[in-house]
């Protein structure tokens, strides 16, 4: 059993971290301290204890603009996926991943 102190910020890039920040962010701030379980894949399972939720740091720069851009990207992605699903339904197309991967490998 290891005990670490870990400070998490949403604005930071976490590409190299083993723990996905979205699981940490899911802890209810009204019910602290909260325990959150995180699947680490082949590395096992981590049990995290969230003891404090801090407000956004205003000195972090243009957080509002970044959040708006992130929301716009998520909205555009959702619309594109809905349009794509509508086209598949309208033209009665079913895409199988192994067939696509095989044709990409052959070409």
C-alpha cells in the first residue's frame, strides 16, 4: 500500500500520467473526503482519496476562452457523429472494423 500526495489541475496536460483526470473530477465535492477507484489497465487499479476541491486558478491565463473552445469542439464532434449515424441509418450501411482494417492493410 502506497500513499502519495497528488495535486490535480484540469488545465494541465496529463498525457503522460497513469491516472485519468476525468475520474478524479467525478468526485462529488459536497461529499468530501471521497474515494474514487481508477482502472489503470495493465498496471492494476488505484484507489484515490479526494480531500479538497479548489476553485479555478484565475492566474492560469485565458481559462474561459479555453473552456469555450473545448465546448465548441465537443459540440461539433457530437453533431458530426450524429450526422454520420444518420447517414448510415438512411443508406442502411453497416461498417465492420475488420473489413476496413484489412482493406487499409492491402492498399
